[in-house]
C-alpha cells in the first residue's frame, strides 16, 4: 500500500451521519438491528483499516 494517505485530521472530518437508532442498542430478535464501525491503526509501514459489523441481538 505504498502511497496510502493518512486519515484526515479532526478539522477536516466529514459531518457525522444521523443517529438512526437514538442510541437504543437493543434488539428483540436476530437480524433486527445491525451496527457497524470502521477504524484505523498505524503499523510500522502502512495504515491498516478495520471494519466491524455486528448483529445487536448477539
């Protein structure tokens, strides 16, 4: 990944998306609500991006 750009600084971040669940992370059955997050970690040579997708019921 030569030439990969570093993540944006706080002052240049995009606006946050709407909170579609009003911070209510409960589900009464599987496949009712899924959440996701993406983060990055600097390694010795590149930035590694990691994504998580979870079923809230689990």
